């Protein structure tokens, strides 16, 4: 009998109010969220492209037009987007990049990695209604020069220098914010 009374006291002490339960859940979500953000940021930093010591910033798009990243980034930050027609994640991110290139004041240049011939790339871009400027990195040499590890990858250039690098799915607001922040410095 003494044992039953003791158990009832423990139940009464450990029973939480709805507010306490909610605070406990919120605390857990915040802690796990912060751990996720820390791990995601570390992995993103580790996987991001690295600007080569002597980068090739004067390129030619798949249509034969000159693209001077140094000149473009002198006026305002420029987004360089590394992607591939074969990349399933890129099929999710490329529409966002196309929207950014059509609606923002920031230049966007994309580099299609090992995505076939110029004609195959043109067919893919036309089929998907993408109008962004695209460099065809048929052998993946440009991406390798930037020590790229994953697609999609992004680089923000300002005055011919890399200010930010990131990977993975990025929402439009995040890309606009990163470009704007790079314009401040």
C-alpha cells in the first residue's frame, strides 16, 4: 500500500501542464534545429566550391558569346551556378535560377557540367524554357578548377573575387539576400 501511494505521488509530480508540454516540445525543436543548422552549415562550407588562384573568368557560352565574369561582377555581385542536366536536384533548383536571372538586377551565369554537346544543352534549355546564360563545361574542367564537389553549387562573385560559396537547394529569397549582402561589402 505504501508503494501505491508513492507511485501516485510520483505521477502527480511528473504530470506536465499543457503549457509545460508545449515549452518542452519547442525547446526540443529549437535544440534539434540549431544542431541541424550547425551540421548543415559545416557540410555546406566543406563542400562549397573554392576559387582557383588564377580563375578563368573570361568564358564563352554555348552559343559562342563572350562572358566576362570579372567585368560583370565589377558593377554588382554576380551569381555563378554550377549544375548539370543529369542532376536530379538541379531540376528543382534551375527554375529558381531562371526566375532570378529574369527578375533580379543581379547577373546570373550558369555552368552546365558534363551535360553533352552544345546542341544537347540547347535542347534541354529549350525544353525546360530556361533563358539563363549558360557555359557548357563539357569535360567538367571549369568545375574541377573550382574544386567543386557537388551539384548544384553556387558562387557569388564581387569585383572578380568570390564572396560566398554554397551548395544544395537554395530558395530564391536566400540567393537574393546573399547577392544583396555581397553588394554591401
